[in-house]
């Protein structure tokens, strides 16, 4: 075990806090090039997960993490690309040996979403309890709905807080901040430029922010002025992301939840807008990348 000597006393070094991008694309449409955006923060093997999109269980395994070490889930908002697999993740983690409590935090109607998703697996859960001797799943699941931003969760390893961001028609959408002795990490969730997010992010080591590539949005909208307008009011352009990172004074910025996730948009194209404002370290996220 690492130890520091301070004033003659041995102090344990902060536990390493790993941050892994399980997926990096935004929006509900499956893509062959990227998995949907989702972040795992791993401290001493325990997984703190932000969002549960389609395929998240497999991405956790692909990242070399153990599904049975799922600790807490944090849902930024209830669009399908953030919550669709919450029930299947719980069932698959349980089928992989999970036997410790899991907390799920996020805006309403999250309790209903989790309840209905687990109800869809009632048959399978009963069979595995009977035939494999698995413990009951439902008593392990604890949903905590958050109607507004503020303190969310705390244990010996991490303190988690949230702030309401501006995701246009979604009235309850949050960013989350994880403060550990080793690092402070902010995950923006889906948002257009948000001054509240700037304040919330101030002094963080790492900001993982959603990003939209404006020129390609026109192509994505297929000439629909209303869709284009909706995207612009709901998400952040790369220039806006650079502005948030610069104003908040973060050490490192990672772009994720890329909209649109077209393979022809190069890292340089993504970062050109960011660099108009932010001069610190900035990277375009890749699936399964540790940041
Ligand atoms: Zn989204
Ligand atoms: Zn959304």
C-alpha cells in the first residue's frame, strides 16, 4: 500500500479514481462506430456509473470491469440514450453475481422506469432464484428520485452532487460532480450552454462535456428547420463547450456524447471550435478510453 509521511505520520495516498468512457455517441440511433455515451468511475473496483444506454452491460465487460461490482447509478435525464438499459443492466449484473445493494439516482419518473423494466424480467428473475439459488434482486435496488440539483450521494470514497442544466424541452436534466481525494470530475449530461454548469464545474480536474458539431447538424436535420432549431436549443456547440471549460478553469476537457457521431468528423474538426476559447488539454473521447 502506498503511504506518505507527513509530520512523521504515515498517511495513505488517495485511492486512484479511474474514469472510463464506455461509449461516446449521442442520440438514440445505434451506430457501428461508437456506443452510446456513458461513463464509469471506478474506485477500488466499485463502479459508479453515469447513465445506462443500450448495450451498457457489454461495454462494462469490454472495459474489463466486473458487473457484480456495480455500486451506484446516476441518470442525467430520462431520454432513451441515457436510461434505456437500466433494467437489463441490473438483471445482467445480478445474473453475474451481484449480491450487494445498488443505488439509482436521477429525475422522475425514474422510479417508474426502473420498476417497469424490472417487471419485464420478473419471469427470468424467478427462474434464476429457484434454479440457481440467486438471492432476490428487488431488495437490492434502491431508487432515489431527484427533482432538483444538490447533494446526491456520499460514501467513504466519493461525494456526488448535481446541478440542473438546460436541455430545452427536458425539464429535469442534471450534470453530476464526483469529488474524491484524488480528483474532481464533472459530467455535463445533455445541455446547451449553461452558466449554472460553469459555476458547478469551477476548479474541477476533469470535465466530460457533450458536444455537437454544428456544420453536420444541418445534414443531420435533413433540411428540417424545426429539428435543427431543437438540436441547437438542446445541445452545446464545440465553441460553447470550449467556453464552459475556459470559464470553469478545468485542467482537462473530454468531448463525448458526440452529435452527430459521423466517422468523417475528425478530432481536429471537433476541437477547432473548442480551441477558440479553451487552451488547456482537450481530447475527443473514444469508446473504452480511460481519461
Ligand atoms: Zn442524449
Ligand atoms: Zn437528451
